[in-house]
C-alpha cells in the first residue's frame, strides 16, 4: 500500500499531531477561503479536535486528509477525500498546494495520481469528483489533465464577496 501513496515527485502521508501549526496557517489563510469554502477562522483547539477525528477510519468519518510531501519530505500541501460514499463507490476530492513557489511544479498532479491509485486499489472506488469555481482555470486544467471530465455546471452556485459564480462539476472514472 505504501507505494500507492507515492507518485512522481510526491508522497502522501496521514496528518500527524505535529502538523497543527501548519494546518493553522493553511486553514486561516484568507486568500484561499473562497476556494475552500471557508467563512471563519479555525482555532488551534478546533484543529486539535479535527486531528483526533482524523485518526478514525474513513468508513466512520467519510473523509480523509493526507499531507502532500515533496522529495525532501517537506509538506507542500494537502489532499482530501470527502463525502466518501462506500455504497456508491465515490468520493469528492479537494487539493491545496499552499505556497505559490510550490505551484506549477507537478506536486498537485502527482498527488491526484497517487490519491486516484489509492482510491481505486485500496478503497475500491469507481469514481472521484471535484467541484471548482468556473473562473479557477488553473484548477480546472489540473483536474482535466489528471483524467477528470466536465460533466456539468451549477449556475450561480457560489456566493462570493463580488457576487455569484458558477461551479464546474468534474468526474473521473477509476480503472
């Protein structure tokens, strides 16, 4: 299984208690709140409780967050499975590469490949999906280049500070 959590330039690992300061920094970065659908800051206490919950099985919590590490085992981001549906064999995917200097280096595409392999080989999932604001072209391209296909547009789905935005639904069939 460990090889399934590695691909190209990255490896994926579970969240550790030592990651609380990193998560605190990432979750409270107001610049990414719109893409993560965050509305309020997270306290260290709330994040500590989340870390406790993250030790539970995905079948119980219906979600899984993994840290994306570069080749030096430094955290560069996180990738999530959410809305895990074991009966329908599907889950949503969210991804973050936090620093601008770490973006466009292949970390996100490698993480999507590793997560797709894990979802198929270990969890037995048939499909993954992602919801992305229509104007987040880089993310849409990332997912499309990783085998996701646009299957729909939700009109005026996201309320933002500047008004309403459409959201693109992308889907990947695993094999």
